[in-house]
């Protein structure tokens, strides 16, 4: 496996492939240029801090990689031995660099640079060097990604077809697939769900919709719907203010992924993650996108609409009074009232006193109507003029989510929150950020300014917000914003994007101990995205991932044929506690537990990272039986890893 990248995702992906799947990995990263970087001031501080964090993470990742890959050390994530690694430093993935990395002999190549153009250029070069190479690209542009995927697959098919022509070569070319993924799309649903209490954890593809929800511990005497199945038990410290989110090394008190039913029944006082829905042919989630023309209600302010309504009521009342006084038809009375209202020359000379009084009142209402109509015209023109400009947070706004950062991740999170119809106020320091266009199109209020400066969060109405979601690229900026927001609102729900797990754990304990009644969560984008990229490199379709505290639960589509852990077993019999669980058959949302799985079928399953590695027969994964689960059925021993 060859991994090329310039930020934390490359190192996390290489660690995933070595530590979980036991693969030989060549990691290509840029050289350490930290000392040569000039100092930055002003508004470039946040971007420079992000670059500093990336370089620091790269250096730490290389140090850890060198320690784990040589001298018989243990690999990350569970103490399993590394099968080998190789580290190359290159500024760009040129043809010479890819050849030196061994792309001609590699099984798969992951290009996870932050720049889309760099990934596309390297992918075209790699496809020419090795037409049978499995490619995994990180692209932010979805539409361009679809075209690139089709182009590279077509190029691979043509190159293999023009080869020697024997069946073996053609068969080997059938695995030369191209997969385009986005770390932003993978992480955005999880970040949005964490920021809003009660929001479901959703994994959605073109046809499949999986919906899970995190439930707190049941109170005594409370009857809770069981759901379809229990996907995870939360850690025993999840309700402890001074506790931290559980990780893989938390022991029995940590979160339990895919627990056995006996373990679920015995786990009193622990929260759960329950699968609520599995459906196919699911339509798109409702979105909050606005068209080019703003809605009618937004053209005029509420006060102006009430003024117009009052004038209309006065006109109707005058018309009714005129019909009663003169005895004429109501339509004629309404017509005469409008003539008087618009001062059209038809004086009521020689008419009754009531008619003359009503004519004077109609003229007075007409005078009042003139400034109201002028205000309506000015407001409508102002609304159309500012439709393409950034909105400011309206007065009285409350219960919203304050989103810090409108980069790649922030833009996807913003779109997800608006799809859920959640009010959002964005804060961004860069007036040229890519997410500002999305915020303008969705008519989301934006505050431009450095979040570390006084008054910026106040302008975003942080004192009346429901949650703060800090997803900038700089850990220090996110932490500073959260600490300041907690000083304003001690009970504010906060979600941080942090790269370093140890640093995140320390932040958890401190913030939760200082603010026991508030919720603090941290999510790493690379931690959420790396399993999907690793699965794609192994030729498996990873549908999505949901975070369970500091762990990740994967959803994958797997062929039954060739997997003795699935083939010839029932759906219930194929369940391996702590490893994998069959949720549905492809195309069928509901499948009975006694259904016999046969070759040719394709299942959708939930799996842990190591469980998926074991199921795929990777040499780096050893079968394990989690504590509290019954022993494996001796009639169906686990499959031995393939050579």
C-alpha cells in the first residue's frame, strides 16, 4: 500500500493500514519545512496556525511511525506487530517519486493531499504507471470527483484490454477500481449530530439509509423502545462530569461496540447507541437551500406587514360602512372607497353627511398609505440588493448553533445543519473562505472576524446559543473560543475539532470537571475518515462511520461468497459480538434472523475496525472474543487469516 498526503489524514491512514490490517505501507509526505516558514500576523494567523499544526502532526506521525516500524516494536492501536513501513519525503508526488515509492508493484494507492489538483495529477500519473492499481482519491469537489472516477476507470479498462490479452491479466485488471472520497463528507454528519442533542446519527448513500440514536441510561421504571438492535454501550464514565470519552484502551469501563444481548441486559446505568431505521430507496434529506428569489415573507419586516394588514382592514371597514350608510352594493361601495382612498376626483357634494364623513376618512387613510407603500418599496429593494450579501444575526435570535470556521469541514457541517432545519450563525475570519458562498446561498447569518478577538462571539449571540461547534484547522483557536464561550455561558454545549487524542482527553477532563452541567465533545476528522479510506484501499465499500465516544463504528457492504464467517450461517448465527453484525441484505431493509446467508448475496453490516479486518482475512487482525460475550460456536470456527 502507498499513501501520499500532506496532513494528519495521511499519517492516520498509514497507521490504520499497519496497525489494524497489517499491511506493508509506503508513506510519502512533504519534508519538514517548519523552520523555513516566515512568521505571520493579522488575519493570516489562523491559517498559519493550521499549517503549524499540520507540520507538527506530520513530525509526530513520522517519529511514531519510525518507532513502530523498525526494531520489532509494536504497532499502534492494540500492540500488534507492524509488518513493515517505508517513509519517503517529497514536496510533490511526481512521476519519479511515485516510481520510487513502488507504485508499479503496489496493490493500492491513496492520494490524500489537501489540494484536489495535486491528487488528480498524481492519479493520472499513477494510472499510467500501473493500470491495475487500485486508486483512492481525496477530493472535495463532488461533481468533479464523479467525472474523474469514471475517467480513471475507463483508462484502466482500456490499458488492460490492450495488454497481453490473456485471461489472467484481464482478471487482474478487474480490481483496478477508482474510489473518490471526501473526509469532509464523512465527518460532517457526525459533527452535526454531536452538536445538537437528540439528533440521529445518519449514514446515507444513494439507496440506503441507516439511522441510529444515542440514548441516555434508562431511569428506574422507564420503558424504552428497544430499537432494531444495540450497536454500542457507552462508557461507564459518560455520565461522570470529570470522566472522559472512552477509547480502545479504556478497558471494561470504556465503550463496547456491538455488544452481546447478555452484556446489554447486564449493563445497568450505561447509555446506548441503538439502530432505529434501515431503509432502501431513501430520498434525500430535506434541505434548507434557498432559491435566487427570496421568499415573500422575507421581503418585508414584521412591523411593515402588520402596518399593511391594518390599512387593508381599515379599507374593508370603510367599504362596509359605506354600504350600510348609502345602501349601495358592497362591490360599488368598495370601488368608491378606493376612489376616495387614491384621491380620484369624485367629491361627495350634495350627498349625505355620513357619505361625506366616510370620504374624508378614506382620504386620511390614503395619506397614511403613502409612507407605508414607500417603506415597502425600499425594503423590497434592499432585500433584493442584500440577497447576495452576507446576513447579520437578527435581533432576538436564540437556540441556534454557532459554527466557527467555514473551510472544507465547516462548509459541509453547515450544509448538514441546514438540512436538519437547525438555525446557524457562522463565524469566519477569512473574507475569501470557500464556505461564504454556501452561507450566502443558504441565507445563513455570518460574522466576519477573528474569533479570538473580544466581541466576535457576542455578535454571534453566543449568550443565547444552544451549542458552539468549533471546526477551524487550529486546535488552539478552537480551544480559546470554547474557553471564552464557557466564561460567557457555563452551561453551553461545545464540540471541538482536535487532532491530538491525548490533548483532547486532557481538555475533556478539565472542561467537564469545571463545568459539570455542560456537555463537552471532541471529534477528529482524520479519525472519522481514515477507516473509510482504508476500506476503499482494500477494495471494500465502506458506506459510512459513526463515532462512539473516541471509537468508530463502520458500516460496510460485503459479499457473502468467500467469507466462511457469513456463508452458510443464519443472520443471527453470523453475529460476532465486538466484531461485526449483519444489519440488512442489499436491496432488502428487513431480513429475518433465521435467514440463511448464501453465496451471491451482499450484506450490509456494522463492524469494528478490527472486526472488519478479521472478516476480510487480513493478516494483521487476530480473532478476539470480547469480555462478557459467549464463546464462539465450535461448529463454526473463525476463518484463519489468508496468506
